[in-house]
């Protein structure tokens, strides 16, 4: 992790631990420079990263201010560093591995991963919980040419760390797709809902820095639990 | 608009008009510098902006590559510069103003805008269409202390330009909330769907650069039309 990323995480932790509220002012840049003992450009990079992630907003000539907490029950739609460091004992969000297999890729999966139909892929099924309620069921597919080995222990811990630290993969960008539908019989039974009740489907295609897709996730959400927030950054900078 | 923003839009147009595909390589930075007659830092800012918006990806030591088109029928969830310049005659997406009023803010609206209950707000109702199908109905609320005057002509044109150019407002960041529910009788009738069919609710709270919320939008989507894509940027940079 680069120094400015570390500082951004530290500052985010400070904001959370001190329950700072929307509009609360953070120390000036000079104070941050001397506190973290880094250059001005490092602090500015850290602040830019926090601004992009919706943690702070900058008012030119006035200072750095905290953005408000999101509404209760809404989870960040975009991946956040914090989610990597979840403590399963205290966190309201956790997941369970319910199955793992090597299968031939169906057309939908093959297309997402840029493979021929029936190419071999690892598939893992998860159930995610939030506040002890079922949040979603997720099926993840990994291109077996890129991820040649997986087991339950790796999956139960941090797959991301395994991909990065053990396999040396450079994880790049992702495409996220959302759409709505009605639950089919099997899904309705799983959630304890009725056939035809609403569901949200979230698909993510993860790419290496080279642009090659290596992982495809498809999750179906319980409609009462599917509450997402996106903290948009400056509209002006678009 | 700043020069690097202009260049980013120009380059995006070039990619669209030439139907460049995922993995297609763009010219090297030196070529872009001489083509646009700007400094290296301007080009790098433009490329960073395009990377953040999911238009290109950068491979260190290798070059700048185009990110693929999104799936057909999926619209960008995050606001994009392009959406400001929609030509209603050729674009598949357009909207109709179906009502406008000054009302007292209900608790939900007052909370979103940081106002007392019953404070005066402008409210505007829109119906959005995509490919001639009803996409969503949207109700927008504006804090009347900040936006003291609105009329149908302003609304039918670009409200954003009016807020920025006429009122001189500095538009900052936004919070986007998504959740699911079932259609009520009135909503079902509007969409020509059944009571209890799925719907997606998208709320956006827009803030000034000062952090003050000034606009709250609540939109209810037809479940067959609610298809969103988010082009995530580099996972490593999170």
C-alpha cells in the first residue's frame, strides 16, 4: 500500500472513531503534514482519494470538511478499503461459503469472462448476511487459466489477498451491472419470500490491469435488504 | 470548463465515433501533447479523469487502452458529462415535465434538504423515457431559500446551466441511495404494471460546494427498464 493510501485510511479511521459529522472541519494541510511527517503532495493525494470516496469535501480557500454518515442500513455499492478489513465477530456483515466446484462455463459466464463456452471455471457460492438477515446469494466464477488453484480455506479467508500476494495478480478495474426482476420458485424458497416478489441482481466483472477479465460475480438480493449508497464526488469535476 | 475536461470529452467523442473496442490502444502521450497543443500535465489530468469515469485504463509502461462499451440497455448510474448534452431528437433518452408547484416540505424532503418541516420548496415532476418506453417517474425538490425562482421554461431547458450560470451556484457532491420495493396502486397504474410488481427507488441529494444540500430527487423506475452500469475505476487505487 502506498503512503498516501495509508494516510487516507488513517484519516478515515479518525473520522469514524471520533464520530465526526457532516460539515465538521479537519485540520489544515500544514497540520496534517507535520502530524504524518510526509510531503504536501502526499497529503494532497490522500485528501483527493478521500474526496473521490465521498469521505470528505474540499472547499477552496476554506478547508477540508467531513461528509455525513450515510443513512442507516445502506451499504456502499462501490468497493471500499474498509470492507477488506471486516472483523466477522463485530461486523454486521458476513458471508458463508455454501459450495465450490469446477464447471464448464455457461454462455453468460463465458461471455463475461471472455472465454469459449464450456471452458473450465471455478465457481463458489456464498450467502451474505447483514444484521443476521439474509442479504444476498452470490455465485462467483473464476477463469481457471488465470486462477489455477482454489480451495475452501483460501475462499474462507481473503481471496483478494491470495490473488494479489500468492498468485501475484494485478487487479485492475471492474464493471458493475444492476437490474431488477421477479424471484423464481427456487430463489423465493431460499429467501422465504413469494414467487414473483422483487429482487435485485448485481453483477460484477473484475479485470486485471491488463484489461483481461478474470472474475465474474452474480448476486441476487433480498429486496428488503438491498439498500445501497454511492457517495458521488464533485459534480464539477466530471 | 477547464482545458483538461474539454480534452477528455474530445477524446471520449473520438472513441465513440470510431467505435473503438475494449483493449484498443490510444496514441502515446507525446502524440496527444502535440495533437492538442497542451502540456504533459494537462494530458495526464485528462487521462486520469477518463480513467475515473471508466472510459480508458492505463497499463504502466504499456500505454492507454479503451474500456469496452457497456451492455446494451444499461445506462450509467453515475452522472456523466455526456448526459448534459443530450439531443432530444436523436437521443433514446428524454424527459417530460408533468407538473410544477411550490409546496411545504414533508418530513422526508425536509430531512434530505436539512430544512424544517413545511419549509417552502419548489417541486417538479418528470417522466423519463428510454427508447420510447417509460423509464421512471421523478419528483425533484429544490430549497426555495437557495433557488428563489423557477419556471417551466427553465426546467424544460437545462436546469444545471441555470443554477450555475444564472444563479451562480457552485454545485458540489451528491449522495445516491438505491432501494427496492413493490409498486403501490397508483404507481402500478402509472406504469401499466400490477400492484406488488417490483420497483427500484433512486434518491439523490445534491449539495453545494459549501456542503449545503439544495436539491433532492426521488425517482421510481419501471423494473424492466431499470438497468444500470457503473464503470468502476482501478481497485488498486481504492
